[in-house]
């Protein structure tokens, strides 16, 4: 099991439009940055062609530091869970040939 961190700046531009007065990090951005962080940690490109499944449990917000906990489970599948301050915000899997 490996843990990496992804920080979303308090003034992140996505927060201004999602949503005024109650900013969140859009799910697509959270997923993209999670895959980028995992790929960087493993020194592989996870940006193309893999099957991804994700479930969003709670919003991540600008200013949050997201902990990304991941591990390879079988046949190149990576299971991941993202938390902010102990609260799960996203879980999922990606199929990647490592």
C-alpha cells in the first residue's frame, strides 16, 4: 500500500465556478489529479486507455490536502481511496498494465 498527497490550492480556479459561495473540486479534476499522482509515483502514464471506475462519496474543496492510498490488487488493477482529514472523498480502480 502506498500513500501520496495531492494539494488543491485555496484559490484553485475550478473553485470559482464550482460553485460560487460553496466551492468544490469537480469530480473529473479530482480523478484526473489522482491518476496523475499515482502514475507519477509508479513512473507510468495512467492518462490514456485504461478502464477506470470511481465513486465519489464526499466533496473535496479548494484548500484540501487529499491523501491518496493505492495498491495493485491483481492483473495490473490498482485500487485507490482518497481521503481529506479522515473523510473518504473518492474510491475506485484503474486497470493498468504495469
